């Protein structure tokens, strides 16, 4: 990591960092527990929740990229070594912290992209599913194997995967607990783009930079309409879209966007 990246890095606990790119418009949320292949412990879950809450409150951020510092894995899911020592009461106490981590990523108000390489299993794949887009490299292996250890996907997997690939395909992936390699994952819709090995972070950050060039007001409203409207009947969905449109139609960003288009210049977005 460069000296400039060090200067722009903010730590959340021991194993999560946030790095700024594109003048602060792109935030890189870094899973940085490489010795454990980013297994999500209680402390790491708390850190993810803390970091995402800070990002959600930062009006300068227009896109988030979720990355990993481990060369072999994006994230292997819950820390089963920690959980092996848990009593039932310990597990119950941990649950709100685990949910807050996944919900924190899911509820980011700006577009979020997961940059996946190596293993993204269980809760690791659920963190990726909580993003809007998944860029995977050729080494990626994804899956939700929780039933093989006596639980179910509890970080949103049973709800997010069928929304992405359909109920029957999600059922096959979850019930079989199988691991899916990159090419098949792209074919099935489990990831959105496959790039050459080692380029997932670079390509995800480039995509985020393109996204972040656009209206911050428009991006947030578009994401809100997509998320809230999904699964509603068409009439209700169009009402959600109309409410989102009204939230931007009379904004300074809309005025600047139209003016810049007509003046053939790059917009200087007023933003939030």
C-alpha cells in the first residue's frame, strides 16, 4: 500500500479499514484479517457495522467498494473457531452484532460493489450479496454451505440470493451447500462480472469511479427506488419510483445536470 493510501486510511477496530479514492467520493471498505481469511468474529462484525454506519452518514461518499487483503479469500464467513467455544447464550448475544454487520452493508445508501477473489463462502458471500454488484476474478469460489454445519444462511442469504437468481436456483445452491467457481457463478448470476485473476479490486474501483462521477442525489435516489421497489407489484413499484423522482426533480443536482448537458461541460454537482 502506498504512503498516500496510509494517510487516507481510517481503522475501525483491528480488522476493518476504510480508504478514500477519487477525492473521497469512493470509499474502499477493507476486510483486513488476512491470517484468518477474513473470518467474521464478533469483534470484526462490530467493526464492519461501525464502518458502514460512518460511511452511510458521510454525504461525500458516492460509491463503496468492499475488498479483502487476503490473497486466497474474500471472506470465508463466520469465525467457526470462535463459535466452537460459544455457549448457546454466547451465540444469542452475538446475533445482533452479526446482523448489524450484514445489515450495515446492505443498507448503505450509495451503490456498493464487492470485489471478490478466492473463497467467498457463507457469511463472506452474504457480505458480497449485500452489495449491489459483485465483480469477481477467475479464482473466485462462492457458496452458502451453512446447512452442512447445521445452520442456515443467516446474513441475508436466504432472502438476497433468490432475489438475485430466482427461488429454485437459490434453493439448489443453499440445499446442496456446494461451492461454485467463477465461470459457473457468472453463468448462474451469482456474480455480475468475471475479470482476470488479481484484477477484481482494480476493476471494482474503476467501476466505482465511473459511478461516482454522477449526481450524488441521483445515485442515492436511484438506489432507494431499486431497493424499496423490488418485489412490489408494478403499480406500487411505480409509486416508489415516482417518490424517488420527486426527491431529485427539484434538486440543485438536477438543475446542474441539465445545464451542464446543454452547455456541453462536465457537471459540478452541488450534492447533498
